[in-house]
């Protein structure tokens, strides 16, 4: 089945992890990759800022109940699920794996894939652009605060929540704002080269993953993570995602949202951002534990892509059938 195929990004992630496992960065290369990664992430968020259209944000921002629920799902419902999972502790795996699950539950929603799936499924694209962008931007402030609120984790250097937020703003938010302010001059070029953003997105994530796993390999990650742990992460990711999807569908119908808005809630309220999560983890957690902590996020990322792709296709087929029936009824009425 098509939706069971690994997406190209996941294949690249696996290759990057293998590369870091056999050829980890050491010595002077560690600093080199750190500077290169920082520059790539800054460029990525600059490009995202330049791509974001103010008109689309304004067009999609009027449905306040929808946006309020998506924020609630992303930053309240998901973290509660993460805390319950840590409290339940159903399988005896390392504490960093549970920290990773809690961390992914704290992250903002994806932007590109949420909008793409909403469009494919026939949802309210303008609202999806607004919701996903707002989640990504608010996550710069909310996610670090939640990390400091619910986790007893400290970075290598003495730091507090405000300092971490400052670092994340400098690395993610400032380039984003500069890119958005530059849109009037470079917006046309960005629209013509949208594929470049995807390449920048992937390159920055792969660089961060390589750096994180190089450090993790040096610290013996594969002596602590076996096949059984990876299978548990996969099972946990599936359970967390399906609960989130069920809650969001139930909430959409409880609040009486239209089908188009239900699609937005489903894809913007149930997904977590690898692009935001990996760079943030580099700042929020000790370098020696980042590789372990982002493992659940990487696996959850693939699970959400496969499941949401299948759901979007189902919505698309349903929309086509409904449209065909409406056209048939119209033809009958005319005849």
C-alpha cells in the first residue's frame, strides 16, 4: 500500500544516523558542524519567514474557536498525554526515551506537511496556514517554558528558562522575522524557488541529527538502545498519535466544525514538528543526551506522515465521490 512507503526524508534520516554511527564527528569537526548547523537553521527559518504571506494569515485567522482548540490540543492535550505516559511507565526502557516522548508532546505542530495534507484532503487551507504558522511561532516561547516546567533537565551550561528562550529566539525567531520583513523584496524569488526551502529544511535537520547522533554514539547510544527499545518507541508513537487523532475528531464534532475545518484540526492539532524539535533539543538538553531524546520524535515523524497521508487520501476520495454524486443529481434535475 502506498501510505506504508517510507518517505524520502526518513530514508535520509536513517542514512544520516548510520553515517554518524560509523563515522561520528570528533575533535575539531564537532565545532565545524555546530557552526554549519546553526547557519543552516538560521537560513531555514529566514526562508520560512519570507515564504509566509500576511494575506493568507489574515484570511485564515478569523475562526478563533478552531485556532483556540488547535493550540489547546498542541500545548495542553499532548503534554498531558506525555505526562501520563511517563507516569504509567509501561515498559522498562531508559529514562531518556520517556523524556523524548514527553519532549515530542510539548513541541509545536508542523507547518509544511500540515498545510499539504489539509490541501490534499480538501480542508480550509487558509485556516491551516494560520494555525500551523501560529503554532510554530508560539512554540518558540511555549515549548521551552513547558520543558522547564515539567522536566528536570538542565543543559551543560548553567541556564534558566529565559536564557533558553533567548537562545531559541535568536536562532529561530529572529531569522524568521527578518525573512518575513524581507518578503517585499525577495517574496517573488522565494515563490519561484519553493523547492529550495524544502532542501534547506531537510539539510538543516540532517546536519543537526548528524551532530546529535555523533555525540550520542561517542557516549554509547547503541549500547543502550536495542531493537526492543526501537519497537517500543514505534508502538508508543502509534498509540499517542491515534489517541490525539481521536480526541481531535471528537472535539471537532463536539464544537460543530464543518468538514473543511475538521480536516484542519485533524492535521494541525495532531502533528509534531521535526524541523522545530531537533534544533530546540540542541539548546534545551545536554549534548550527550540529545540523540536519545530525539529518537521518539524521529520515529513519530514517520508514523504521523504515513498515517496522515492515508487519512488525507481517504478524505480526498470521499470528496471526489460526493462531488460526483452532486454532479449526477444536477444532471438528473436538468434532464
